C-alpha cells in the first residue's frame, strides 16, 4: 500500500483534496491508520516549495503531493485506489527528508 494513491474518502475534503497518497511503510500494516499526504491539482495552487510538493500525474494531469500536510486516515476508509506511485519513490522520499531533516 505504500505509495498507493486513493480517492479521498472524506466527502467534505474531496473538493480541495481529491486524492490521498499513502506514505507509511507497509510493514506497519497492523495499525488502524495510515499516514497520507493530500494530493491536489497543480493548477489549483501556487507552488513555491516544489521540493516539498512533488509532482505526480493522475489521469494525464499534474498533481502536487502536499508532503507538508501529512495526516492520518483510517486504513479501512482507503477503498478506491487510483494506482501506485512507487515509480516516484525517490522524489517522495526526498520531500519527506527535506521536511523533517532539511536535506
């Protein structure tokens, strides 16, 4: 499930944050929550901190992974997968390192 994207299961937040990307390691799967980053269409916001907001493509459109906005959601609520973003692993990990360690 790590680096898998999902449609946002929270109806009230879906307009602003249509997708969530799981960043939590798979081996911690027995926890009821998953750490996710919201994913938003790139054209819906001004992106100054690109290193913190990696770009992924969903349905042919660029989206920003909002690493500084990490949150937890219940694993059981993540139902509608939009696919894996494991190919972006290095960029996503670089954003996490930058957020927490400044490197």
